[in-house]
C-alpha cells in the first residue's frame, strides 16, 4: 500500500478512536476481530465510524502491503449500448494494464447514490468512474474525505472539484437545434428523459429552450419527459402530434426515443423527413441502419472510457492527479432530417 493511502487510513482510524475515546488498535479490532471487543464498545465505534463516513479499505484489511488493482464503475444502466460501449473500453484498457473492474448500476437520478458507490470501495475499488455530476451531498463529502481517485463522464459540470472526462451537453444540443433552424424549421418539440438528478438532461433541455427563444421559433415549452424506452418514444411522439400537429422537427435526447418516434410517425402515415424531421442523440450502431438513417449527435463513449481508465490508472499507480478533459461530440447528418414540408394529420 502506498504512503498516501496508508496516511489516509491511519488518519481515519485516529479520528474515530479519538471520538470514541478508545485506542486505534481497539478501532481496528472492532472491524477486523469483533469478538475481541466488548459489544457496547464495538457498537459505539461502528456508529461513530458511520457518522464520519469511515470504513477501512478492504485491501488494508486483507493485505496492507499490496494494492487490489480493482477499479469501480457506477453507471445508470446496462440496458443501452451507449453505456456498455464506454464500460467495455474502460474495462479493456484497465485489463491490459493488469487491473480488473467492478460494474454496478445506479439509475439516472444522481441525488442518492452514496451507498451504492461506497459498496464499490468496500469491495476493493481503488478508483471510481461515475456518470454525470455528483449531486449526492454525502457522496461528495465521502469523495473529498477519502481522497479516492474519481472521474465523472458524460457531462462537463462547471464545478470541477470532481474531475470529468465528458462533453458539453448544452453545446451539443444547441448545435443540433441550430442545424434544424438553418433548414427552416420553426415548430419544434423535444422528447427528453427524466430530469431528476440528471444534469445531462437538464443541460439539453436548457439548450433547447434557449435556442428556440433566440430564433423566435415555437415550441419552447414542448418538452415531453419520459423514462428511457422505445415504447415511450412512440407514445410521446403520438402525444406531440395530437397536442401540436404543426410540429415539423423533434429533438430526441436518446436514439432510443428517436426509434420509437419514427415508428409512431410511420403508423400515423407521416413520412420522415418529408413531413417531420427527427434528430437523436448517442449514435448507436444501428442509427445508420434505420430507414431513413437517423441524424444524431455522436457521443464518443469508447473514447471517454479509454481516457477515464488511463487517468485513473495513472492516479493509482503513479499518484498523478486526475485532470478534467472535454471530449468532442458531432452532429452526424443522415436521412431523417430535411427542410420542413406541408402536411396534415388525419
């Protein structure tokens, strides 16, 4: 175990011991040899340790002279290829360096993920990859106190206290809207994911509303939020066309939504892009195989995974600080977008 890790662990033990009025060795036994500690003393130590967010690192308990070479990744879901692609590259890069990866899913709401993420550390993770801004106050405190190397992905939060390897969701969406406005569209709607604890969706919606207002176009308040699923995209698209049949362009904050939206248009007898243009986000492998091929924002998932893996490896193996790095997105224009045409919903 490196000197910095040793110092952090020792400092944590000392703080718990002082608060509990016992020796550091008693604190160590409370965790490692509980049968040797009086029950009331052990309970007191564990309660104080929990309040102070202290848990002994599993590597320190098992073998204090070696690292675990385990890295943790907490992502929203494995149901969608965009996250699987990033984690696969993350794991592949670390495996080539002799490390292993533990992956957990936390959902899309980042306001209450502390316990899930801490389990990665309890299982031996020496560094962490997260998705999106850290909005859980307990997790922010824990990361600051433990000083464990961490990097967030998929966004570029203004607060760089937790380094990010991500992209500017606001600018990516603004670029797509600007392209559609340039085609002549003035009647817009957006299909978005849940915004609760999700800075990526919040930024994309903000960009959509700002760009619509700036252009003097219509649809600023036509933001429809739904859980990530293709059926949801189809159902929301039908609702958009019922509520606002004048809509000529729909921005989907996921290719998953876009697939459902295109399916709904076909069933309603609408042509894409002649009657309505649809833009996705992610650039899944199948996006170019759709009919018509999907115009979408290409997100460099594999690149984020590779950069994050290298940054965390350097932090653990060579004690180098993790430095925030922005990656570039691009709008891939395909056949699902065109200048607006005249059509009627029957």
